C-alpha cells in the first residue's frame, strides 16, 4: 500500500517486544511508549494512574485532594505528572516528574508565555483520559504505525498490519470503548480507507443527512463530534483526517470534485482550532509541520492536478485544475481564504 502523507510523519516502530526488551536496532521507547510503560507499572503496583493524551503527547494523571476537578471522571480531582520529555539536557530532565503546569516555569533561562490552558501540546487542559483498560488498548492499537519506509516522498505501508490494526479497533468500537476517543475513531477510519472491509463499506443514514454515507465517513464525523462535545473542540487532527479522506476521494473522478471543497472546508476548521492556541516553537512543532503539510496538499492535490506525462525528475507534471462545476470552484476559493 502506498499511502497518503500521515498526520504523524515520524516512523515510530515501537512494539511490545521493544517495551519489554528496552532497545532493538537502536530504537527505544518514544513518548507514548514511555508513558504507557510507566502507567502500566504504576497500576500493577496498585496505584490509581491514568494514561492521559493530547494530540501529540502522553503523560500521567492521578487522583489527589488538591487536583483539578475532571467532569469525565465523576468530578474526581486529578493531578498530573510529566513522564516523557525527550532529551538529556538538564532543563529537559528537570521537567520529568513535575506537574504539567510546572513544565512551563522550570526553565529559568527561557520564559514561556504558555500555560496548560493555552498550550496545544497539552490540548488546553482538555486531554483524553484513558479511564479504562480498553481505552488504553485503543490508544496502543491506534499508535501502531503501518508504514514500512518512505520512498520518493511516498509512504510504503503493510496491508497486513493495517488489517490487524483495523480489526482490533473494530472489536473495541463494537464494545463502545471508542465512543469518547476521537483519535481512535480517526485511526479506525484511516485503516478502513487504506484496507477497506465490508463493515467500512456499510451504508448508513445520519439524522441530519438525507442521503446515505459509508461507515468510513461516519467514523470521521463521529471523531469531530466527540472532539466538539467532550473536549471543547480543542483537537485539530479530527478535521485533518476527515479532510484527507474527502481530498483523496475528490481526486478520483470529476463527478466527485465537490468533495475537494469539503476537504478544504475541513482543513479551514482545523486551522481555526489551531489559531486558538498561543504559538511557541517547542510546544507547536508538530502542529506547525501538520499545517505546513496541509498547505502543500492544497497546492499539489486540490489546486493542481497531475498530467499523464512525467517530467525529467520522474515526477508527474502538475497543471492547474479545470473545474467542471463553477460553484465548486467559487466555494473552494471561499474556504481557501478561511484556511489562510
């Protein structure tokens, strides 16, 4: 499978074997793996500890008397603990084991204007708290990266890995364990888009729509709705996943070009969420990569189209897209302005 550019561009290859072994082929645990292993150890030792996730970071939460009240856990008071700060410098090591609010004040040499309520990395204090073992499993399955390697700007992925990941997530979905987990819903939709099953092709009718849609699309819609209703619309990636889905479908035939408009609309909503955060390089590094990549996709996949002949560099030549429906081109221009 040669897949589209991933929302996450890192080739994390951490498996359960690496978690137990520690280091394989010079690879060690990433941020998520370190947090997962630590919290699993705390739970085995008898402590109440929750895997806590933003869109690009994982840390720990635990109940305390003076913690912040969390509505999703029956108004339980939770404090946090930073686990996975990469790097070996003193300023990075000092952040580990601290409350996330202390992370922004621990560097005396560099003052930050951020707080947990304005930080994208901590999702403006609207993180996903894995309050059950199945939710931790969903996070683990969702983080399985099916990419094998990258060649000439394209990612080569394993169909078999996608199929296993897809089926594992469906088991959790059918048991209602993904109902409050936008990332897992989006990852399941991404699996279905790459290696589609009969469940993904099932036609469904939503209350607000007169026409039927595929179950794949419903997964992306549910991810956005959950982010809005449960996490104060603090997540950027659900819009990105849905935008990628419509962009790819809209490029297939001229009859589907209206879906390119929908893709740009979704990308503009992602940009709107991103604009609500205070920008700092370290905090928003991955978010900046994502939005830059979307800008490239808008140019190469939406505004331009590939010709049949190939250029000197072995790449297809790009030419301005000719729209079959004038209304689609006008609508796209409107949403394009909203994105930028």
